[in-house]
């Protein structure tokens, strides 16, 4: 970008992409899952909800590689109120043993309607890089939650390529 600015030529900027909107009813519990810098979208949602008088509980899970990546942890912990539960997990492993993904599976199972594991009792948002979102989506599906109840801007701007069908 510095080189483009030094040249003085036109600079094109593309704004945020995606199509996720909060549910119309603020009385639906929310599970907001952020990977790395995906916490910025989650913070915007929290800021919006802080202005709503009647709201359901909100659970935030922030997954990063290291504790140092939790750059606004203190601010988020300071926001914790009766309606906001905040957890963060730092684990750089990229396998099934990742502590953040294990916690996500537990939260996804707990967020389902008893006796109907396919239907979550809350609205689920995944925010972060396409790699994180698709992996987290797999974890939630593995916990038995129907993918139709999971939302992410990534699904609009970086959809997962169709997998070939084994014959």
C-alpha cells in the first residue's frame, strides 16, 4: 500500500463483505465465536447489544494462538455483565486437540435444545479467517448442530469449494 500511495495513482479499497445480520429478536441467546481478529466483528455486536435494554444471554468464545494475541482481553472482561459471558482460549495447535475447538464443541452441544441436538437454542456466529470459520463449522457439525443454524460472513465471500462425491 505504501508503494501505491508513493506513486500517487488511484487506490481501490473494497469494504467489508458478507451478509450476516443480528437476529431481529434480541431475546434469542447468542453464541459468538471469534478466531483471532474475528473478535472485531464480535465487539461490534457486543457494542450494539449493550444499547438494548432487554436482551438474552450472550456467550463469547475467542480463540487465538497465543495469550499475546488476546489484544483486547481486558476491555472485554471489563464489559462482562449478567448478560455477557466471555471466555478466551489460546492454543496454537491445528489439530483435533486444540483447546479452543474442544471448548467450542462443548458450547455447541450445550447450546442445543434438549432432545433435539440438530436445533440450537441460540443463534451462532463464527467470525474470523475462512480457515478458522470452516474448521469451527466442522466442529459444530460434529457436535450434531445443523449447519443451517450457523452464520458467518465467510460463507458469503469465501465459500468452501464443493467436495467431490465418492462414487
